[in-house]
C-alpha cells in the first residue's frame, strides 16, 4: 500500500510539472506573438538621436550652418536656399523619401519634414515611436465620408513631433508612417497641420483598436 501511494504521488507530481511547463511554454509563445514586429532598418530606425532630434539636428537648437556641417558627414545635403536644406533617404529597396530642413531668417532651424517620394518608402512604423515610451498627445482622423482613412498624431513636449499614418482595418505596431514633421515647441499650429486632411475629426488614443472604435467618437 505504501509503495502504491508513493507511485500515485509521483504521477501527480509529474503531471503537475508537465502542465506547468506547458503553460509556461504557451505563455511565452503567446507573449512573443503579442510583441510588436520591429521594422527592418526603416528610415526612422536609422536616426542617430532621440526625437525631436533627427540625424543630429534639433529644431529650435541647431543653426542652419551647423545642420549643414553635421549632415554633410553622413548624407548628401543640398542648400536650396538660405532657409532650406534637403537630402534624400533611401530604404533597402531603393525607395526614396525627401528630408526638408527649414530655418528662419536668423539661421535657426525651425522644422524638419520627411516626405514620401516613392510608394512605401518605409519611413518607419507606429511601433517605432511607441517603443521609445512616447504616447500620442493629439489624435485626428479623416472624416467618415473620405475615400481613404488617415490618422494624424502628435508626440512629445510641445507636440514637436507630428506623424501621418495609413491604417489597414486597425492600427497596429506595423502601421506605416507616411509623413514626419518635427518642429520646435510652439512653432506649429494644429489647425495648419490638419489642413492637408481637408475634413478631420479629433479623437483620442485607444491603443491598437479597430477603426470603428475611433469612428465611434464622432457620435458619442
């Protein structure tokens, strides 16, 4: 009887260990599935400093001349005028974005704008920003009757960082960023920033929710 009881206890212990290992393995697997997929060498990922700095240039801090000197060490920068510097960014597939650095009449950088030139240039993804600990401060979306839905989000102190995104059914860590605009705090008017949307509605950050969650804000 004593031996039989020992076998029963051993079987119960073995079953418990197996179940525990299975749960831990399943939990790790599920956790990995929930982690955002990082972009592969996106243009924002290659930025050498933290926003609102971009490639060593910070609006409101860096002068135009210093910006030209800093950028010339790593990219082919062109001085278009006394208030405009430009340089191209390429992704792994050779698709191009254009960086425009605008300075005021006193030679201080006011803003940095990264525009897509080619289709899907891989500027970066929403997860690039969220993984740095930044949370959207202002969120706008195009109106419900628009043909293509877009989002505009601002980040950081003074809303110095603004991005536009094109979601596909819902916002995800992989939602591509199609425009980046960095300005010195207080430089940008949100009214001006929203003008390219035509019709836009202010909503809030619901995280990675389906689009209906954001559109419900229009009627609530």
